[in-house]
C-alpha cells in the first residue's frame, strides 16, 4: 500500500471479503495475486498466494494450475488479478474444479465504464481492449494486462461464460469506487492527490456517484458461485 488513504480503501475491500467468507461452506480460502497486500492480517485463515515469489506468500504458483484438490476450496479472493491472468479459460477451468459446491470466486476488478476507462488512461495507464477475445496476452510478472477482461467475460460474453462453464454462475456484480483508488495514490501520483483526512468525504462522493450510474464506477465486485 503506497499511502494511508489507499490502505483504508483496501481495508474496506478486505472487509467485504470477510463478509463473503462468513457465508461460505467450510474449506480452504485462498487469495490470488496477494502481492504486498494485507488480507491475511484481516483474515488469518486465508492462504496468501502469488505467481511472483514474495516473501509473504504461503504458496507460489500460476493461477492457471491451482495446487488444490477437487471440491476442496470454499473461496477464491482477488483484487485486480483476473485481468492479469494469461490464461482466462485455464483459470476458470481450474476454479470450477477446485471449488466446493456453494464456493465462490470474489473478485474486485476494473470496471470497463466510461469514467473507469478515462480515469485509468489519465491516471494509471491501464489498458482496456474491449474488442479482445478471451485470449489475453497478459503477464503476471511484467504487469501487462487487459483491464477489460472481467467486463468481457462476465458482461459482454456472459452467455458464453455460462455455456462454457456450466458449473459456475454469476451471483452478483456491484459497481463502486469512482475516485478513491486513484486519488489515494495508486496512480501516476504515488503520494496521492488527497489527504487521509478526506477519506470519508470521498467515500460519500463515491457512493453517491455509483448510485447514479455504473458508468461512474472505476471498479466492480464480481461474485461467481459454483453450483
């Protein structure tokens, strides 16, 4: 986390994960793309994983080959990770295999909204290729991404997703966070554009704008459930 402001935002997102955990069946809970995050501080039972060998990892592996038994995982959590996975279908195939019935993937990903695309272009240089297929020329190690991938799979091609992965279903999709991510410091402005004391103000503004239209949101929380 680059700033206290941004850490507060991540803590809010982690609290959403914890709320989801309370509704999951018993089983292994993993975070993909944990990086230098601190979900394990909030939820110590979560297995911290990444494809890059951070010293804080519990396990290091590619998300296209999950080292877990079939029907053993109750929850897969990730933030801004789905758009970085170089094999979208391979990951979803593995997730469908390892998740228990009633288990979920809970991901917070860039929203391919009008504002999200503009803000990302101006402040974080994320790439949104909305015309792409599911074959993402992404790289977890170099940071090459297609930030539109979650929108492509779970909105544009939702029917195709359900056809290819009949064991998985889209349970919910929530749009949020128009401003706090980039004003908090995870952008071209590493020190942030707003002091920590303004967090509550920006939280209220984010909530109001998100309620007006999904096109104002910079992120979306997607919940995928195994049948």
